[in-house]
C-alpha cells in the first residue's frame, strides 16, 4: 500500500511540475487571439493549428534572438525570454491543438 501511495504522490508532483500550455497561452492570446486565429498586430502568421516542430523552432529562435519574422523579433524575444524548453514544448503542443 505504501508503494502505491508513494507512486501516486510522485505522479501528482510530476504533473504539477509539467508546463501547462493553456496557462502559458493566456499571455499570447492578447495579440494572437483566444484560438491563435489573429495575425498579431496585423503582421504575424495565424498560429492556431500550426505544426508543433515549427512552433518550437520559432519560439526557441525568438528566445535566442535569432528569429525576426515579420519584424517581431524583439517583441517576441521579450515575451518568451522566461520560458523553459518544457514550457516551449507545452505551449507549442497547445497552440497546435487550437483550431
């Protein structure tokens, strides 16, 4: 019984530590729309439903200061600066699921 309880506690702790794409996206929705359906500031691509790998690559590029799509590099760099790789992955997966 103790092993089962410990396993459940560890699983719960792991899920709390995992990044929450929906929560992270709240910061993005102001410009990109609730479902990623807007061109941010009339410039960006519509991101809702975009491929996960492309989103991860773009977000990491913005974070590193190496990506400047639609002239949004500096703004996006500040938006993603605090995201971990796990956050970026969770966010990309969440955005991919938006339709």
